[in-house]
C-alpha cells in the first residue's frame, strides 16, 4: 500500500502534469509509461508495485460496469425509439381526422392555460400541428409567407403547449398553453384588447382593455384600488382601500369569512349561502394577494402543478423541505 506521502506526491504530480486524476485507479503501468513516470517521479516504483497486484481486478470491474452501463443506455434508446414510433403513429391517426380546408389549413387559437385568456389566432397546416404536438411550442402556418412559423422564434415569447383541443366539426383547434411573455407584437399580453363597447361609445378615444373573466376583473379592480392607496388618491370611500391600509383588519376578515364558510357545512345551510360565503373568502384572500404582490395566475400555476399528485404526498414533501 502506498504511504500517505507517496499517494499525495503522486497525485500532485499527475495534477501538475495536466493528467486526469479520475484515471488514477485504472492506471495499469506498461514498460514505456513506467520509464516515463520513473524519470518524472521518484515515487513511481512504489506506486507500480502497489497497482501491479490490483490493476487486473480493478480493470475487470471497470469493464463490467462500463458494459452494464452501455447495455442500460442501449435499452433506454430502444425503448425511446419504440415510444416515439408509437407516438408518431398516433399523431398521424389524429391528423387524418381533422377537416382541412381547400388550402390544407385549419384555424388555430392559442389560449392561456391558467387565465383562460385568448392569446392569438392563426392558421395551421398538417405540418404545423404535427410540430406543435412534438415540440410543445405553438406553431402556425403563415399564409403571407407560405411557411411555418413558431410563435416566439424571434421574440423568445414562446407559447408552451400543454394540450390541444379540437372543436366538434374538427375544423378548428385550441393550443392550450403557457406563454413566456407578451403574445401580441404590440407588447400586449394578448392580441385582443379592443372592446367593441369602448369603440362604439367613444370611437375617438383609443382604449386598450384586455378581455377578462370575472376572477381577473376582480383582481384588476383590487389592483386599481391599490394604486389609489399608493398614490395617495382619496376618491370615494372604498372597503377594498380600507383593507389594503389595515392589514390587521384584513387578516381578521379572512379568518371570519373562512369560519362562516365552514358553518354552512356544519349547519347544513343551502348552496346559495355556501357560494356567498366562498365569494367573501375569495375576495378578501385576493386583497391579501394584492398586498403581497402575488398574482392569481401564480396561484393557479401552483395548483396546476399539483394535478395528478397525491395531496398527502404533497403535504409530506412540504414538511420534509422545512
């Protein structure tokens, strides 16, 4: 066995020479290498005697391990090839069911998976749909350029597609996904921001307003009240402003409303009462989110990430990370 001094000296020699220390245990001296190392390192004879008795078994184990790893990688590659072949066959079968128009196109609509917002609309041919399904990036067919284009290929604002839905007639589809940034070339979150009512009522004023579901309309209203509070604008009295300014009041209301929601179950109250109390819980919780600068989209993204995961496992993982 090499002495500590010998092992350290030889390791230092190999490191200083630019050799890979990971090869140290696999080194098997031959005539030429021993001559070179004996001239370069006086301690090499000691190392040579030490490795001589063990190098064969070490190399044999290393070769067996390498062979096992190569076999495992080959099996994985074969399995992946088989899965890809099956997936390609299934995609081709799906494409056969789509009703392409006379130009071989269908309408393709991109929708935000968390907010439900319609992001954009384009057209897709057979290859664009295939590429979307395989790359998970929303891909369309440009009628003006007569070529495929992937949303985000120049701006890096890709739409990462989680699923694709076809309508009942199979002549239009939805790319359901998560955008990496603004979808519209104007910098807007979606390409739809002109309300017909705004245009009809005030055609001389150009306004941009995103189409929102009830949940996001509420979030937008709370955000506006927060801006008023931060900017020092008094305006008309507002319960939301009071909650934003008084965190103790806000937390007490959340606890109160959550308790009343539980009472609708415990006291067997009707569904309308449960819905009303849940609305109160949701509203007050969203005010707290605004105080903490947390978007509902972030909350929904976390919920989506938990789909398919056991709630018990998820709670245990949180405890283990504490």
